[in-house]
C-alpha cells in the first residue's frame, strides 16, 4: 500500500455532514472583530502614549507592551516586552472580568459582537489610566 487509499474512507463521512461546518460569514465576522479590537487598542495606546501595540491575525490577537514595532514573531522584540507591565495589565483586566492568557495568543469567539470588543477596549483604557 502506497498510502494513496488509506484516507479514502474519510471522504464520504466528511461529505455526509459529520464534520463541523462554519459558514464563510463567520470568518468574516471574526476577522472584523479582531481588526476592530486591535485598531481600537492601538488608537488607545497612541492617545495615552502607552508603549504598547495590539497585533492580530484574524480573530487571534496579542497585546505587547513594548515600544518597538513588532513585524515578525521571531524577532527579539518579543523577548523585550515589558513583562512586569504585562502582568499588571493582566491583573487589572482580570479584576474587570477579562481573562486574557498572558495577553498573548487570545482568540475572539464566534458569539462575540462589537459591544464585547468595545468592552475590552474600555477595560484596557481603565487599566492604563
């Protein structure tokens, strides 16, 4: 067996609806929320002169407390993120009911709406003063 037919039995099952289906509109919704969140946070950081930036790919986002522009996850700037300030922001958000996993690699979920994103932006604004 060359392996060419080893997965053939999966195809009919996937086509019969056993695989979860997410409509394309759901991805558009998630991506828009991710962009809205990061744009809102970056605008906030700029207005408050906070050395931080929010980055996202679709609905997955991170907040980095660093004055250096992040352009690649492999760059050393990630290692220079202010860990003390990150922890303080994490705790301030936790006190407001937002649990972000160390502020990195968080995800917006499908039931979320713009009001939820706005709430997180407001919570960060409160936390940074």
